[in-house]
C-alpha cells in the first residue's frame, strides 16, 4: 500500500474530489463518469461490504490508522493524503468525518428481475431533496421495503448527502431509476403489484384501510412535498391512500410519511 501525499490542490490525480459542494455540477458529473463519493469511515465500510469497488481513497494523515485495514485490503487502490487546508481547498468543505473515497458506480439493475422477488416496493416521483431521499432509503431498509424505484427526475440516491443521511443503507436496498414515468407503473401491475399513491384525493383510502387489505404485493408511490404527485400518476395508479391527521396538520414531510406507510403496510409472515 502506497500513500500519495498532496502538495497542491491542483493535483490532477484527485480530480474526482474537486468541487464537492457544487451540487448541480456533481449531479451531472458523477453518473456520467460512473462514480460516486462515499463520505465517512462508516459509510465507506458499508459500501465496500456491499461489494462496491473503490477507485481511490482521500484522507487526512490523522485518519490513516482508522482506515489502515481498508488500505491494506486494497493495495492497488491509490490513497491520497493531504493537510486539512489542501483537502478543504479541493473539496470545498472541511473534511471531518474520517475520509472520502471515489467509488465505482455499480451497474444498473434490471427492473423486472428486481420485482420478481419483491413484495413491498417504494416508488419515488420527482423527489429532488437529497436529505429526503436518504431518509426514505433508511426507512425502507429498516421497515421491510424490498426495493425502491425512482422516477427519471428524482435526486440521485448515490449523491454524497443522500448516502450520508441514509447511513449507507442505499447500498443494501436495491433500486432502479425508471426511464418511462408513469408508464412503467404498468410493469409493476404486470408483476402483480397493487399500486397505491399517497395523495389527498376525495376517494382515498385511509392507511389502515389499505393495510387491512393485506395485498400480497404492494407498491407505495410518493411524490414531492410542494406539488405532490402529478395528475397523470394519480390517474394511473390503482388506489390513492392518505394518512389521517389531527391537530390541524394536513400532511407530513415525505420522508416521515414514507416511514409511517412502510410500517403500516409491511408484508406479513
């Protein structure tokens, strides 16, 4: 294992890490280049345990002992080490969570294959807030959701903030980015799923009414907080469902609503 010490923020070998705080740039760049950034020792370990491959490590010298076992496990992967000031100049923020790693983005999964063994699926429409994406994945992992499908305009589940908020559970819940939305709801229907959208429609079932149906295969469709689900999506699903509210509150944050719905509609036995 060879450590590469950085003397300048302009070192071309660490181009993967430049401008990490430029969200718009990174959203375009990372999928195009087939990579993503794992931040913190815990997240990095979860990514590696999930079988993802590192292309480089990036850390301050004081974190070397904490990651020595990983550096030894991947002796062929370069590890770039710099002072706190140089690392901050490269990334745009103070690196205080141990380390970063540039990871190879795994190959996309096939939708039909993913659905074959699933009983509970979350479908996310146009949720662009990475914090919400990460929180939804964490709830999905904890509450028995077998897969997550994201619409073409959804935020990237492998964006650094989404990964961090999910505590790395984006690596354990299989997911697919849809290409035809809401057209691919038909694929779910053909696979035997009842599709239920969380929406405040006049004919919505309450969440406990949906749960009492005990549907063998269920896909819960969630949309953005501001605009909610598109009219075309609501007309394309089998059912709409709402979470009964009190205290003058009309809705929950989408991440909170997802956790309530995942728990109430979890598959039995």
